[in-house]
């Protein structure tokens, strides 16, 4: 279990960093839920970070995937594939909603709690 916990810690820390990156982009460009999709550069950056979150989340152990009610790995994987392969066809309204969902404080708190759980398991 130690190896799995260590792997999950790294992946979850990466997800936390991408959340922070998204928040920084939104703040830097002065965007909100009302206008993010209107700023191409800000939206593209947030989408890029969402793709990275999707990539990291699909590599989490099943235990961690199942324990995180805040992350739907199937949706994240789907968005990641669309962002990486058919970005011009992506529904910006849906992706924008998920971007703001993924940076919600309760999502961050749940990820931090799981990191602490994994740290405790790996001792």
C-alpha cells in the first residue's frame, strides 16, 4: 500500500498545483464564471491545466478515485481527451462550469484530506 499511497500523494499534489494555476490565470486576467470563455488566452490556459488534472486523476489508485466524491475521473478523462484531441469542438460552457467546479474550496479541501490520509498510510 505504501507505493500506492506515495504515487497518489504525488498525483494529488500535482492536481492541487493545477488548481492553483487555474486560480492564478482567472485572477491575472480578471475573469469570472460570467466571462471566462470570452477571454481566449485565459480559457485556453485553464483548459490546458484541466487536461493535466484529467491526466493525473486517471492515474490515481482505485481507492483514491473512489474516496474522492469531488472528482469524477470519467468526466475529467473525457474533458482531457477532448482538450487534447478535439479542442476546437469542445463545449466551452460545460468546460467552464467544470473549471469552476474543480477549483471550489470544498474540492481543494477534499484533495488535501486525501493527501493527509495517504501520508498517514505510507508511514
